[in-house]
């Protein structure tokens, strides 16, 4: 009844189809063996990268510690020079610290207070009374 039969499976087509199926099966089997090796290699590379990062972080911490040590040494040297200057000032004042000199040092220290108001009120002992903290507390309560 049907004269046109377009489905002609020749041995060459069947051979190519079998080679294609065989290649796909071979790739699947190869991947089953290759993938575990790839996972091991991948984890090894990740471990090396983490180790390199940890090594770099350790070196950074060492350099920071060296910088801190050097800064502390320089701060100590500055403090020694400051003490030598104070000792020289005391020597110039005949070896005694006078109340006037202490007041001078206190006033000089107040220059480090940034944007703070200090009110000086003379007293019997010539020492200032600081009212600023009390005023700040009163203003905060209002």
C-alpha cells in the first residue's frame, strides 16, 4: 500500500549511530572516573590559595606589629625628650617647682581642649575652679 518508504536505515547510518551512542557512553564513563580526580585537584588548589592568603595575612600582621613597635619607641623617645625639657625648666627655676610654674603648665595643657570653654575664677589658693562640667550637666537636664 505504501510505496514511499523514506526510512532507509543503511548499514553506514547504523554504524555511525552506534559510534555516536558508544562515544556518549564512553564520555559518561570517563566523567565518572575523571570527576573525583578533578574534585581532589580542585580542593588542593583551594587549599593552596587559602594557605597563600593566610601567609599574606600573617605577613601583614607582622608588618603592622613592627610599625606599632616603632611608633611606641618613637613615642617613648618623645616622652624622654619632654621629661628632659621639664627637668631643664626646673633647673632653670633653681631646682624647685613653684605654684606659678604649676599653674603655667596647667594653663598650657588647656590649649589641648578643642572647642571647650573654660572659665578661670581666682581663688584664695590661686587655683582655677572649673564650672564647665556642672553647666553642661545642668543644660542637659533642661
